[in-house]
C-alpha cells in the first residue's frame, strides 16, 4: 500500500485506501490477494471460451476454474473475474475489465482535472449500464425462480440517476489513463448444471461489447458535451458563492419532474421554463457555455410564497439537489446551490443522540435537559430542532424548509397562541432565524404558504404564480408594517453555541457486521433498519451503499474525536484515494456512488444504539 492509503493506515490504524490517482490498484496488489489466478498472464480470451465450453454440463462450483485474469485483443483489454458466485441463486459474479489508454484513446483534456475526471467516468458508467441492459436482453438473460429452470446470463452495471456523481462503476487511473469498468455477470445454469456454451458466448461477444463502450471512438462528440456541461456547472457553483449568493436558477430551467416516481424532467408544451424576476437577474461567464443568465438568491433569509400548486415546492426541490451537477437535458443543469445546503424536515420517531436543542426547546416537563437531548422517538418539533442543530454541526451554510414537511409549532407561534399557551417550551424558528444567520452565517430558504409572520424576518420574498417567479419583497414589507405580528417583540438576539459531540466509533457497524441497502432510504444494519427517508439530498441507492462502507471504515478509527473531525478524515480519504478507499483492501464494489459527508453524518445521527453513541464536548 502506498500514498494516502499508507498514510491513513499509519496515522489512524486503517487498513483501507489505495493511493493517489483516483484509480484502483492493478491486479496483483493487496486488494487482489484473495483472488485465484489474479496474476496469471498469457491466458487469452480464446482460452477462456474453450475453458467455459469444457465446463459445460459440470456442477456449478466448477465455474471457479475461470476465476482470475484473461487478455483480450479486440479491443485490447484485460478481464478480471474476481469472484464467482457459489450457486445460480447467489449474488452474481463480480467482474472487471481494464482498458489501457492506448486502446481507449481518450484525449487528456477529458480528464484534465478532478471535475472532468468524475464527469467522464459518470458518462461512461451510463453507457456501460445501457449496453449491459441491451446485451442481457439480446442474449436471453433469464431469471427463472424454478430450481430446475434455465437462469443466468444477466450483465448488470450500476444505473446512474439524473445527478452526476463520483462512482465506482467506471474509474480512471489518472497516472496512465487506463479505464476500469466493474459489473456483474450471472453465470448461466440449468438447476446446478453449468451451461458452458451460453457462458462462452457471453464472454466471447457480450463482454468485449461492454469494453467498447469505454473507447473514445464510440462517443467522440457526446462525451465532450457531457464533460464540458458538468465543468460549467461546477464553475457556476463556485462563481455563485464568490458573488455572495446561496443559489442560482438559470433562465430556461425546467424544474418540474415527470412524476412523483420519476426524477426525469417533465416534457410537453404545458411546461413553463423558469424566468428570473428582473430585480434578481444575474449573469455569469462559464468556460464552455459562455454567458448564462438567471436568478440569484443572496445570502440571507428567503421566503418563497404563493398559492397551492403554483410551483413553490418544485422550486425548493430543485434547489435541494442543486448541490449536485446534473446530466445535460435534465432541466436543472444550471440550478446550483451551495455544496453545504441541507434540507430539514420533520421526522417523527427518529433517534436523537445527545444534541443540544436548547436554542429552540427548553424547560421540558419533568425537568429533562435539552442541552444534551436524547430520545429514540422524537416528536416533530424535537426532530426539527435536532435537524437544524445537527446541520450546523456538520457545517451547513444554507438550510431549506418546506412548510408542508415541517412541524408547524417549530416554525411559528402567533400572538394568540402565545397568549393562550404561556408555558410552551418551544422557541420557534422564526424567533431564532436571524440570529442563526448572524452568528453561524447560515442562510435559510423557506417555502411558506400559511405562516405570514415570516414577512417580518425575510430579506427576500418570492412568489410562485402560475409557475413563474416574482419578487414581491416590497409588498411583503408593506403588509408587515400594516398588520403587526408577534415577531418584533419576541425575536431573540442570540442563537446559542453549537456544541460539537464526540463519537464513539465502536458503536458504528463493524466491518464484519451484516448490512444491506434495501432501497435508497432504508439500510438494514444488523437487526436495525436505518431510515434515511427524510435525508432529502441522498439521491441514489449507491450513495447509501457507500454510506454503509463509510460507517464501517469509521468503526476502525480510534475513538475520541468529534463527529466533525471524523468526517474531515473521511472527506480527505475520499478526495485523495477515491471511494474505492472505503472498501477493504481485498474487495471491490462497482455499485458505489460518493455521498456528501453531510449525508454520512446525518446517517450516524439517525443510528439507534443501545449504548450512548454521542457525548457533547464541554
């Protein structure tokens, strides 16, 4: 082990990491120590095909004879069969193909910096997935549930979504330009009898076809447009921050999605493209696209109002995922927000561990302390109080709130309720939001439909009307003066300190603990289900798989640091050694996508542990 991986092993006792360059170690490294024949050379594709045909009719475990490395010539690449499934019903076999730069012929400009490298690999991962689906259908992949039925033949690669993420499906070794694609193959069988002829056809025709998706000649024009678009988005995100803005929405952006079950853009003549209100219009120059105009949302408190079904939540949802770049054609490519924006929602029943929620909640019945509040069954208001404080602890600089998903008593309490209920322990957000901005430099964007008191604290008020955006700040200020509210008399001058918490890493899932991602928002960890439904900026189930590996990595770290310090370690590891560094050195997974460390922290905050997991730093 060399580079950053060795550094972390020496410093923190980790056994993970693969060094610099963003790419995996070649066959023969420690990662491949448990693979049979991984260092074999001189074994050709023709040898593999003959071997598979020889295995025809044998018992399924005989497939392990083909584990190892095989060299192909058209196109030139090396195939690594890393793991062969134990039987036809087991998880499919893990396979890699490594294409040298001499064969891929990728122009160095496509991976000239980290942003372009991530974009290139994301683009190729999409092509890999599409090709795997098409080839599986063409070659008759079957999923018979009958024991004696023919089954297998599936080629499966990670399926990216609308966001461009660092993925492990395709990685590029920046030191030599070699590409490596990871996918799985369902080795075909009839019952437990090998179907060698079918397997031979997969490795003779389908696998080389997948390798061709990594060649520059396969998509010369489209790959440049994709990579340039992603780089423009990252440049815009930096420019927006430098201009003192927390968000930007480009003119012409398509914000609504096709349906509640689809993240694809809505299509059709009825779709209304976004247009910036004249007073908020900003223009930026991008390296490839050139000039781009749109609406800039400045640092501060922004209220988004409007009638029901006019597009308020649609705008906020687009801003929530603006921390990621998007694929060209998504409609939200140039809707960008701070990389540290966090969506906060009410979350009844969640676990809270030792969070100081006293800025919002105090004097609980029975004298329970809120300076180090813990519960396994949070209410709407306590979950939101914890969500805000946890977000600040994790470094958030912009918080997003939608009235529809928030606890109303946490957002506001009007004059009548203050007079009616004098012993309410909740200091609503509306009385603290200005102090949060001043003391912690954290802006807020709120979708508000019924809490008009926010007119008193908002720096900017937007109205969504017929899916168009209007600046109605002056009107809101006039109304605030005409109709008094409780805010002026109750607004609090200070927010309070955000207390960091020490994390006992040994309470996190260990590397040997069974953990499985059932879907994006549900992770089975031992006997516990980690519910991430309200972690709105977790956008792909491969991010959830990476979170599992991150938790296991952090388990190996010495205890005693704060949660924030552990996340800095994790961030540095992924920056310097890619998300492959999350895996143990003898394993690889082509179905990981990099999460923000904020989401890793939010997952840790939601773990239910029988022991005290967090302790406040006094």
